[in-house]
C-alpha cells in the first residue's frame, strides 16, 4: 500500500503533499483525508481562477465568443473545486442534535446548485452561438502569438491539475477528487478545441468561432447535467454497490453462530455507511448470547464503515425436522419459479392449536411490485395444498440487496 502511494505521489505533486500534509500516509483518518481535499481544493481554486481570468481577458480583446465560453467552463471548474473543498470542510464537522447522521450531504446540495448555474450559463452561450450562426453576423477575431502562447500555457496547467487531482484521489480513494480531476482534463480538451477554432477564425473562417462556442457550451451543459445526476441520485437514497452488500454479509457471517443474513439496508452519508440487517441464529441460544453475538457484528461493521449499525436477531429452529422439511419445499419452489430469489426468516408458531408458518420471499427486482398480489395469491394456493393443516403467513419483498 505504501509503495503504491509512493508511485502515485511522485514529482512536484508528491513534494506538495509532503510539504503541506503531516502524516500524509495515514489516509484512513478523517483529518488527513480532509487535508488532501483542502490541498486539492486550494490548488484548483487558485489555478482555475487565474486561467478563467486569462481566458475572459483574451476572449474580450480578441472578440472570441468561444474563448469567453471556455473561460466560463474554467470558472465552472473553479466552482466544482470549491464544492469539493466545501464538502471536505463540512464532512469533517461532527454530527449534532439536528443532524445525527452528520453533514456530508451538504456537498451534494451545493453541487446541485452549481450544476443548475452551469446549465443555465451553458444554454445562454448556446443560444448566442446559434443566433450568431443563424443571423450570419460574425465578429472579426484578432489573435497574435501571445494569445496562442497563453492558451497553450493554460492547457499545460490544466493537464498538471488533472494529474495532481488524479494522484490525490488514488492516495485517499476519493470519488470526489477523481471527478474533479476529470473536470480538469475536460477543460484542457475544450481549450484545445477553442484554440483550433480561434486559428480557423483568424484565417477567414469567421463562422467557426460561433460553431466552437456552441460545441463548448454543449460540453458545459453536459457537465452540468452530469453533475446534477451525481448529486440528485444520492439525495434520493441511492443504493450502495452490490460489492459493499457482499462485504457486509461476509463480515456478519464471520461469526459461526450466524447462518444467514438478510434485509440488508444501507444509508450513506459521505464516507460513512449506516447499516441495518437481520441475522438468523439458533433459537437455542440464550438472550445474553444473542445480544453478545449481535453486538460483535455491530462492532465489526462500525469499525469497517464508520457509521452506526443496527442488528436484528431472528431466532430460527434450524435443527428441527419440521424446519428442514419446510426449507426443502420452499427451495424447490424457488428453483422452479424464476421470480423467486430466496427465502428467509422461517418461523413456526402455535395459535390455538394450529401451526402458523411465517417467512419472507425475496423477488427478482425486475418484477414490478404491482404484480406482487397476483404472485402471492398463486404461491399461496400451491403451498396451501402441501400444508393443508397449517396457516401460511408469508410476504414478498424486492431482492435489491441479494448477491447473485
């Protein structure tokens, strides 16, 4: 791990990290991670501010709408870097009475606001470019060797920023810094396009500047929409990757007293995951043993993912002949029915001399929940024929977090 970090943090990037971040190798702590975010944020802010100013000035004096639009794109990158910096500052803030899950989602809200501003500005430049092409009112473009040299310099700076942010993102495994890095790369590519359009316009192809302005504005709009999607989805309660679910199940199943895990729910706030899950254990355990088992799983999950964890214990009569018999029948139904994924929480109760069987089926997530009543009715009819003297009480739920 240390060798990989050394490979990522080499050259001038490594020098900056070693100069400004104490204990830079201790990337698992929130304090050190925040310092990586601060370093990336301030470097991006200062460089993007200068580059945006250079592009605006060159665009104003040369009369190039494409250059002004590209300056706006650099300004958008500045705002993105500001969001990243703001996110690391807020994420470090401890939870309080009003915000028991912390403040990490403030980054998403700020990001959404910035994305809307980018989209609005992009549409305005798109409208101006289309209007210029439609009306054929082209403005003469003036550019000398100094203009080209300065623009080439902005490309070099943005390429360095891309490599710098990429190195920091790998060092602390940060999606936010990785996204910021690609914003820098996108800005350098658009500047190359603007440079070509500027050269073409000075050679007499006057409509090329407006055409490039349209293409750059389209990139700005696309960036705003993409940023908005990345912000809205987590705010709506985006699910975590299935690999994370697998890791949660693996951690729970480390305890030999647990033989099944289900109903895994995860809420993400920044880097912290707040988890809840059901574990099936033998009903022969005492109440104290059940508590200690759940507490052990809870501790492991909190240690790994940082947030709180709630463990619900399902005592199961797993060693009884009746449990094995019913389990065999239910597994056969799952194998013969493509919409069923698995079953869990199989319980037996006696109610006024009648056996009541409880369990839950997990359904293929692609099946619409409006179809559940019909599926349940058909299953109930088939199963009731097998257990005539028992009362069946089962439910259906989407198998969102069931690993294949």
